[in-house]
């Protein structure tokens, strides 16, 4: 394996703390949301950070597989990741939903692309067989 790059971030204080990336670009207070939302509106949480990272990584995978299928323009496409923090009797777990909007392709090609992206996306690989991931293709009506 060849490392292309690495990133580093440090948390202090856990879910009621602070996280900062080595380069200072990420510099957020962390707070656990409750039923009324976040106690500190300017804070984030691990699930929000994971949603941002997963949606970005999956979008990059979509670009890669689109090129393999000779699609040069995905238009103003979007990927929205929703990360659920759930609790069962045996503990906590995550669940992810990826909503992909691909305005320049038909339904069949869109499904082909999101399934292919799910196979190569590093975040999808990391979560495979560990959490449930739902893939949705959003279409114009």
C-alpha cells in the first residue's frame, strides 16, 4: 500500500470538548445534541463531521466512476449524507443514508453510478459490514 497523504486531528474533552486539525482548518467545539438540538449552536459532533466527510468522499467516488462510464459532466450534482446515532439494548450504533442527486443522467445510469461509487469509496469500504448504509438516487420529478 502506498500512502498518498495523511490527515491528523486531535480531540480534547470527548463529546463535550474541542477538536482541531493539525493545520487548524478544523477548529470546533464539540457538544452532544439532545432532543432540542445542540446546546451550543456553533459546535459540531462526530456524526456531523462524519456526514461531511462521507458525503465528500462519496461525491469524489461518483466523479471517478462517471469518468469510467464516459460521463464527463455530472452537472450540479450533490451528495447528502445523513448519519444517525442510534441506541439499542446492546449499545450505540451508527446508520448512514446517502442521497445522491445526479441531474445529467437517467435513473438506470444513476443507480449504476451510485452502486459503483459505493464499491470504491474509501468510506463505504470502511463502513461495509459494520453499519447499515442506504443508497438513494434523487431524481427530478
